[in-house]
């Protein structure tokens, strides 16, 4: 009798244990692990994760390649430019965030980046290399003057030497370090007409990332020195109420959207377009539960837009499994009409949008252009 009862009892207990084990394995344990992961990544006060968010513990690589123009004399005579790619010039970026406020589920901060040249990884390239490129400030100022003040072009042409000095040319032969960080001086010793032009350029420099007005009145142009200054103010979620919102930006400089691109119209009213939407994080942090089938979004203030990142493949970093997401050709396909400003000529399709592979940055880096046109 005991044999039957004991056997049935053992079977029942076994079934119960199997069910309990299944429930624990597939329902309880994942929930516990998920909660542990969430607690390790959300930006809670006085945690290692918040410290890592404030000061990124590893340096990031920043790679620069330039197109060096090899036939400037022929181009000035009407020829086609011949370019050669030079680089890579690799910098290590040390990134920190300065916290302005911590609220219940939001954090407001500014980003500062410090660039350090990696001579080993860049070898044989150095910061002392001389490159020949298009003279960006020269062409920018002439373009604005030509479109906004065509009647003054003659006067401006006579003042270019005063404004640009030894760099008064459509091309710029410059040391790499000066181009990127140390800067190219403008308006160092202008004459009467040049001083008038320099006054306008100083007003431009007050709102331009790439122009910096010095105490002595000279103006410095550089491509990247602004990135070592404090960035715009980001307000983002800390992920405490919802881990999927971790790092998602709520506003930039108290604005919930960009104002650089064309908005839509509906019923004769302006409607926020997809181009002006602020989506995603600052790319320094993402929520812990990534879905390969869903894109990630990151805000890039250098190009004034939210960038869509799509899954590419599984990989690893120092033995740790990882997923690679990246922006590829779709970023510059120019299919979203709201990115078409119709201000750049020569490389556009019939509808005025830039050809695939080019990006219109007139309103983004050209804050000074809008100032000039007021």
C-alpha cells in the first residue's frame, strides 16, 4: 500500500517541483535579473553608474581624414580639383558632463570634451602636417555677401587682404593643428574698409561655433576648438520611472525641438516636421534592453539633427558580447524633404534637395549666416 501511495506522492511532488522550477526559471529569475540590470544602469544618486555618466572612464577615439587639394593652380585657372585623402589623424576624447540639476527622474547637464592627439595610432601622420584645403571662412563670407549684398562685392574684394591677411586665397595651406584647434587668425591688422567688414564678422562670431572673437579684436577660425568648451544644456530622463527612457533627451537649451529645418504645414498652420524632432540620447548612454529590430536614435548637435542608428551585427568588446548599431547611407539619402533648404547650389536635384551623399548644414553651422541676413 505504501508503495503505491509513496509512488504517487513522489510523482506529485516531482511534478510540483518541476512546475515550481519552471516558474522560477522562466518567470521569477528573469524578473530578478532584469531588476538587477535596471538598478545597475539607471542614473540613481550616489551610484557608480552616475559617476561613469559624469566622467566617462575610457577615452573615445575620434578619427579625422581630410581631402588634400593637389592642383590649386590648375583649379584657379578653371581646372577640376584633384584631391588625395590624408590621414588618419586620431585623437583620444576624454568626455565629462557637468551636472546643473538633478530632479526626480530628470537630469540637466552640459558636455565637455578634451582632445588628445594619439601620435602612435596616427603614425606617420602628425599635427604638424601641412594640408591644402578649401578656405572655409573665405568662401563662407563671400557666399553670404554675394547673396545678400551683391552691390558691395567690389568693396569687399578690396578688403579681403585686410580680413584674411596671408590666407587671402580660395585655398588654405595650413598646419593641421591650427586648422583643427589653434585657429587661423582673421582681421589682425585691417585698414579702414577692412575694419568695416571685420565689425560685421565680429557680430557673426558672437553666435558662430567656429569663429571666436579675441580680446584684442582679432577673430580666430577653427574647426573643432568649440568642442572643448561647454556644450548646450541637455535635459534627459534618468530612467528611474521607466528604464527604456534612460538618457532620452527631453530638451536642448530648454527647447523640445530643433529650429534649423523646414516644418510641415497642415490647414495653413506650421506643424513640427520629423527633421526638427529631438529623438534619442546624446549617444553616451542607452537603455539596457536593446532590440535588434528597432533603431536607436542619437542627437548630434554638430549636424543639428537626430541620427537613426540601425543594427548591423553582433560583435564583442574586450570579450564582452555587444551589438553594433551604426548610421550608413540612409543618413544622407535626402529623402526627407524637410532637410532641403534650397540654399546651396550646384549639387542639387531638380527638387532643390542636395544630391545623395551630401548634407545641407547652412542653417546649422551657419548661425552667422542668418545673422548676416537679418
